C-alpha cells in the first residue's frame, strides 16, 4: 500500500510540474506607469481602442475598413508619421489553392530616417476577418507599430525605417503582394519585422524567419532579452497550410523575423477577438520584443556566418543556437552510442518494446480523448482551456507508460529500460529531424544518466571488496565448469563443488584445526587428494578433459 501511495505521489508531482512548465515564459503584466523610453503597452492599447472604434468586423474594401483606415491615419499622424495611401486592385496567387480572391486594397506606408540606406520595415495589417473586430489579429500589430513610431519620434536614425500597415491580408496577402510588386519603397528594404496573432494571450513567439536563418537568428539573439522561439516550431509552421505576409516577402533576400501570440486560439477569427479579451501582458511582451529588435537593427546587424541554425529558448531567459550541420552530426553520434549501449545491455528486445509501446499508447490515448471530447460537443471548444487540455494529455502519457511498463517490463532491470528509453529518444529525434530538421535541438542534451552504466549492487560491491573475493570467484567458476562437463557427458548432475566440499568438511571437522590455513583449505574444506587441496580448479579441468576419475575430498 505504501508503494502505491508513493507512486501516486510521484505521478501527481509530475503532472504538477508539467502543468506549470509554461510559467517561466508567461509575460508579466504592464506596469501602471511605464519607464520613459520603454514600450508602453497601456498607451498602445489606448490607441488601438481609438482606431477600432465600435469594434466591428472590417474586411478589405468594406465601409467599416474605410472608417478604421481614416482613424488609423489620424493615429499615425499623432505619433509623427506622414502616411501615404496606395490604391490598388489585386488578386491572390497561391499555387496550391484553387480559390481566387480579388479586392481593392489601400496600404498605408510611412517612412522616417535618412533619405538613403537600406531600410528596416515594420509590418502589420489593419483589415480583420469577417467574423470579428480583429483586436489581436492584427490589432496588436497596429498598436505595436504606433508605439514604436512614438518611441522613434525625434531620434536620429542611422538607417531608414518604413512602416507598412497593409490591407487585404485576410483575403490572401493582397496588401503585401501589392507592396512587393508595385511600391518603389520595396527596393530599399533589407530587414523586416512582421507582427501577427492567432490568439489573444500568451507570450510573443518568434515563429518564422527568413531562409537561411543565420542572420535573422543572430539579430534576434542579440536583441531580445526574453526570447520565446525554437527552430522546431519554425519548421513545423512551414509544413501547415497557414500563411502570413512573410510568405510574400521571403521571395526577396531579406532578413525576416515573424512574431505572433497564439494563446486561447478559440477566439481567433471570431467575434471574441476584441480588446476585452486581448491580454495587456501579451501586448507588452510583443512590443518589447519588436522594440528591442528595432533598436538592435538600427544599431547595425550583428555578425553572422552563412548557413542554417537550430535554436531553442531556455525558459524565456536565453537562446541556445547551434549550426544545423553540427546538430545533425551530434544526433547521429548519440544514436550510435545508445544503439551500442542497448546491444551491450541486451535492451533491444522487451525493454525497447515496452518503451515504444508507452510512446504509441500515449499518442493513442490523447487521440482517443480528443475524439471523445468532440463527440460530447461539436467543435474544438476544449481549446479554450489549454491548461486543462494539456494536463489531460500529460496524464494520458503517464497512464500509457505505466500500462506498458507493468505489462511488458515488470521483470526488466532498470538499467536496461534506461538504455532502451534513450535509444527510443534518439530514434524519435532522427525521425523528427528527417521531417523538421529544426527539431534536432531538443534531442542533443540527454541527461548524463542516460549515458552512464547502471549502478552496481552495493552488496555485490562489498562482496568483491572482501580479501577472499578472488577465491570465491575461482570457486564459482569451477562449479560452473563442473556442471557443464557433467551435462555434456550425459551423466546426472552432481552436487555443486561447494556442497560436496561442505559435506567433506563436516566429516573432517576433528582434523580441521590441524590443517594449515590456505586457499586450498578454504576452497576444499577437506583433506584427501593433495591436488584438490592445492589447485582445485586445475584438478577439475583435468577431470573434464581427460575423463579420469573425479578427485574426491578425503575425510582427513
């Protein structure tokens, strides 16, 4: 019973740790009064409220979009910008889609700084989806750009800064396409910071970069004090059918960083995407990241070599960066090492099967739980409670692991299970790396325990440290050889040497004190054949090879 309660306690601790694992990257709410020169999230939200007005949906080329644009132009002028309005007609051109959307789009473009030089461009879109007012998507981008413009007002700039707030993103990136193909300002750009949203809460994640990404990652790492980014999400994002204005801009050799908040996705493209739902802490984190990246880009791009980088943040406090080639090579070495370890520990059979079964079972239970929730109520309503949903997924994984281990590995040594787990870990990393190479970063730092030998049994260690440990080992080897020889000859198995010696020793008890101490005395525990007393193992080998009568221990 005590063991069961202990296991339950460990499970609850694991679930608790997993439930709060996102706490280190949770953004802090904005202060009541921002420090001068810092991004002021409350002021940015106030401007957004003015721009959105009655918070109605305002898709491209609608009457509501015209009203939002007029208020936005006024807000841009208040922060020192002089926007020009482009007026174009455009259609989307996605090669993998049969749907075509066309609309009249009017972009707002403002430029500050010197007349010459390569420009830094900050991008957001002011149109919304037809279902909601778009306070986050992409009101958070509009609010961020206005506050950054306010902070840059009156400062001497080392390079031009272009503010592009475009229209028609929701209809197929129309505004970005018009700017890239028809606006002369596009020829000046070499660095882009794009702001998006797929939720209303959570940290601002840097989820997409230009390719190759060495320059973009160097800029991000040097600029941001609280990074939230990883190369796995960047690669996976490229595999799903989602798009932002960056899909248009990456046709140019620009250095690009793409930011978004994704918490509480259930409000995305819905009537619930309003200012009341938009988390001020998320606005603060987004603004701070974009402002820091802007300052660093204006100060000069950090040095960066060629190629692709893999990266991951450490609890939102630091960013680990490695060359992709080095990461893949290290993962290959780890895979070989763990494969050799499993072979040495005989962990390629049942131990590995148990570990794989726990992984597959965890995925199956999570999938079944999702479908069960969908059967209870239509729609992905459970995404509105991400903490509860994730905890349920973690619990499913733990249950699957317990079932697999209790059913398939009840009698398997922990050292073999440990080796099997790290091999499965490395194999999973190799599979992910084949699809999304950026995921390699998560499989390169297994705990040292995964590479170490199993701990020795303390009782065995004490036994081997005894002065006569060598004699005991010789006696054990002799007994095993005797057993093998007898079985090979087809004769009934005799009693082990230790038992025969003990019997002889009991009959020779009167003479035991008179016998000189020594290895033969300790092994044979009897008199008789002098060869057995002096070299018992050699005598047994002679008997096994030649078939001569077995030496017997005399009674004394």
